[in-house]
């Protein structure tokens, strides 16, 4: 997001904009949990600041939202704060 968008706490981001920003971060080309090269990371834990594959996202969801907050990097709406924490 731009500086103006990031300063707006009500700003919401979704889809390619979120995906491009997260995948541009070094190390985010593979799942942070299983480190499988073939498992494309499409999910993220906004409070841990990690991205992971579909299989590992299921594990995070089972742990519970009170521990790990899981969002899709393609489908869900992200706040500027959530993106900044990644």
C-alpha cells in the first residue's frame, strides 16, 4: 500500500495487491512450516508474520484463532496494520 493508504486504519486490501506485497518479502516463496518447495504459500498467520501452504493452514486453523489468526493472501481482506506486521 502507499504511504497514504497505510496511514488510514480503515483501509482494506485484497487479492493481487496483498499477494504481491507478501511474496516480495525474502523467504516468502515457500511454506514457513513445512518448507516444501512445491507447496505454494497462499495463507498467512497475521500475528506470527508467516505464510504457509494449504496443508499447514489447516493445522493453524485447528490450533485456534486465539493463538494464530489465519487469512488467505488471495481472498481475505487485510488491514494496513496486518500487512505492516508481516
